[in-house]
C-alpha cells in the first residue's frame, strides 16, 4: 500500500516520527506541495492513501486517481476536500477531530490577553530603555483592559469554544454564545444563548470558533462590524475566510474597533497585499494555534489509527 503525505513539513517532525505510518505501507513524504491540480497529481500518482493538511483535493484531481481509496486529513477542517467528488469516486475521507482543542483555546486566550495587557509592547518598551528613563516606578503605553465583568461572545460552541468559554468564565467574564442548535448548556453563572446579531451588538469581545461553510464565508462584513460596540475586540482562531479583511482593516483604522487578534487569514501563507498587514491594533500569528508538540503528536497518532481502521474494515472519524 502506497501512502503519500502531502505538505508533510507543516507538521514539523523528523523522519522517525513517521515510523508508525511507515510500518503500514510504502510511505512517501512530500515536504511541500503546490496547490495546482498538476502539482498534486504529480505527487500522489499511484497512491492508495493520501494524507493532506491544507493541500486541496478537488474533483479534477480525484477523478484521475483510480487507485486512491482513502484520504485522511491531517486536521479537523475538511474544506480543502471536495467531499461530493470523493463520494462519487468511491474514496473514503476521514479527519482528526478535537486533537488541538486545548492548544487552540490556549492560543485564543493568549491573543486576547495580549490585546488587553500589551505584554509584548511593554517588554519592547522596557528593553528600549523607556523604564530606565522614566521618572515613575511604573507606566503604561496603552490602557489595560480587565476581563472581569466583560461580555465575551463566542461564535460557535464546539469543543474549542467551550474550552475557551470555561477559561474566560473562570477569569470573571460573562459568556454568551450563538450556534445553530443550542445544546448542553453550561452551568456557568450568567451564561446565555443569543442570536448572532445580538451577540455582535452586545459583546465587548467576540471570538470565532465556527467552521468555514458557504453560509459563514465572509459573514463578518462591514455592516456586522459596524454593529459591534465601539472599542470592541475581535479574535479569530477559526478560519480567515470568515472575515471580510478589507472591512476589518477599515474598522481598525477608523478606531471603530479597539483591536483584533488573528491566527488565520483568508489566503495562507499571507499575501503581501493583505489589507491587515500593518493594520493598527491588529495582532497576527501564523496559523500556529494548533501546533503545540502534544497536539501534533495526537494528530499523527489518530491519523495512523484512521488508516489502520480503514484497512481493518472498521473506519473511524468518517466525514465522507
């Protein structure tokens, strides 16, 4: 069995970390893979199993892969796979849910705290000599925001959203969430379910934890941003395509929003013409929320389990 791993370098492992998969079949690691159909076809030729993180597998590729039996996505989101085409071609698709929930929730809170406390800014100021030159025992270059009593709105309330909400509730924030079908209401004091419009209008902080779908793509537009409280904060560790980036840059530039912190952008790697590059009061990290070592090792172990389950006729984590 030939197993091809596309964009293998995104997991950041040495070769021996892949030994478990090498014991299953003929393992081929492709460090980086172009996203064109031609590039993908050249790299997966003859594969029965393909693993991909972000490389897209669209209909024009899948219909030419007669030997392909299984796609296992090295992630939770599957928006890079044409699931309808996979089904019509008889290709099984599975993913790895929940492997990075703890890491992404931690990064979400870290980004929020950076917007609130500006630790990096103040550390840079101290190292630049500002404290040495100060006549006072303390100073601050931007106002500090206390989370106690603030209202945090979570768009999406799966495992990551719930973990994030639990942390922020413990820090004294009031948590509200919007989902398509509310269920398993937490017993946190003050928690409430709200409609999306209400969430954006009444939250001091909005954090995104929903998947990219045709309905959510670009839903945070200029009108929705205008509906937010003046000075509100926006956090996105979900998908960059949820946000109209030009509209967000404009809201930050005008001071309508107090700040944004993003771990994702619409096109990755980030394009040099992205309107958020250099935007004021905007923190951007390079899609690393998922990438703690424990998280990546859970991902690899679960992926091995997906392949072994498929071979043993008990497939798991199926999405198509």
